[in-house]
């Protein structure tokens, strides 16, 4: 899979989210341990199924309660159900370590390219 680096060094990938009807741009965030973090208005538009509410520890160590939904993502050609944490309207959409486990990430600053390689299936 390939993505792109922005001028401020953010790494993006367009992952196929079935409920979105195709590719959806996500920031690769190795500090996020979940699957996906998506703004709540996008979750509502997609009509994702609510699962539960859970506590989440933020980078500043504060704790917030977030709603959890489920979506279907096509990841390296394989369809899988993943948890989606709801963020506030306007937040960045994140792809976290649950999906990146077993992957190698290459950040090519010269060509402003991100490359993900699947090494194994966890």
C-alpha cells in the first residue's frame, strides 16, 4: 500500500472503508493503539453500528469516554471488521497500531511517499 507525506511530515494512507464507499484518508499514528479514530459526524454519515463506550487515555494522560463503533475495512486485500473510536467533529482521522501490527512502514521524504508492507498476519 502506498500513501503520501505532507510538507509538515504527516503520513497519510487512503484505506478502503466499505461503509465510506471506497478510499478514506487517514493519518498514520503510531501513538494510537487502536484500529481507527474517526470524527463522530463521519461515523453518523456512514451509519456505523454502535458497540459500547470505553475510557481512552489521551497523549496528555487525561482520560475521556469515547463511543466505539464497527466498520469493515479492506486491509491488504482482506476484508475485516475493526473497532472505530469516535472523535470530536473536525478531529484528524487516525489509523493506529492495531492495523499496523505486522507491517513495515517506509517514509520516503525525497518522494513524499509512504509505503506499507505486510510482513505477517498477527
